[in-house]
């Protein structure tokens, strides 16, 4: 089955940025229009939670979607410091990242927890960006496909494939280190993930966008984003500056316009 998936380049600001830094969003929006990139690629920005509403307001009328970096599985309750998917949606967001390696490693989030959060995103009308990825030890031990296969199976809710779900493959050892896997390694991982999605979801799997993340920058974006079954990128530090973020999106400048969502 041949499907054209519209590329998505999503930026994860992590615990960085400020109210003043949201000016970069305005520059990104202008650059998308000036360069005509909006015809080729979707852009999403995930700032820290305190700035979600401000970012959503700044993005009105632009081609940039806003997302959150995490959500709670429950719609409300006695969960001090947490934010529900419904609150995120009310803030004007379209996406929410769940299962990022930093949440899994630093906060002890299991596949079951990630799946519950992804289900909450779907419940609230958000598109979950579900992250999977192996550590250096797991990679060196030849367990990459076993690890990401287990994470994929355990973290994806039933029926989510047809609801805008996005999968981000982020090798943990490549995040923020400047190290990147080879194009062949990325192709193998993404091809495996696509096959696993097909086995579970059938034809609906063709519409799931698979993003690559891990030290993506303008200098290596064209090579990484041209790999089969790579439908965009989840970008960390390079998403904090409009010039760098647009430089990554520019990898799609010469690609045919796509209308798939």
C-alpha cells in the first residue's frame, strides 16, 4: 500500500526557554511562509507547560502547532503538579509527547504508564507523540529491535493508529550527545517499527508518522530525513532557535508537496 505521509518536524524545548524566547516562534512562522515550507512539512513546537497558552496564542493564524511535553493519565484529581490532557487541549494544543526517554529513566515511567498517557491524549483529542529508543548498553548488546519492539507493543493503546498518533524513535545514546546512528541503522529501526505497526493495526499503520530524534541538526537533517519510513524529526536543542529549526525543516524544500494528515 502506497501512502504519502506529510512530514512533521516537532521541537521539544524540554526545561528550556522563556516568555521572551517565544519570539522565536514568530520567526519560525514567518520563515515557513517566506520559504513556502508550509506546503511541504508540518511544524510543531512543545515548550514548557507554563508557556503553552502563550505559545498557542502566538501561533494563532500561523502554520505552527503547539504541543506539551507530558500529561497525566487521569482527566482530573489530587495529582499536585501534574497536568491533564484535557487541560493541555484547552490551552490550544494539538500534540503531547509521552514516554520520552527522560521521563522513562528519570521518573520511572513504564510502558503501562506511557500507554495510559497516550490513551489520555487520544481521549482529549490530542495526537500523542509516543517515544521509544534504546540505551547504549542495549544497542551494544544487539538488543535495539527487542527493546523498541517491546516499548512499542506496551506503549501504544489499541485503536490509536487511526487517530493521528505519532511514533518517535530516539536512540537514548544519541539524545543531546552529538552522536547519531548511521542512515542504515535508522532505516533498520524505522522499517522494523513500521512492520510491527502493520502486524498490529493493518492498513491504519500506513498513516502513522515515524519521527527520528537524537542530535538532529541542519547539517545532518537532509541525510536522516531522506531515509525510508522516516516521516520527520523530533528535535531537541536545535528547536530553540528559529534559524536552526527551519534549517532542519528545509530538508523537505525540494520534496513534492504533500497533503496527507
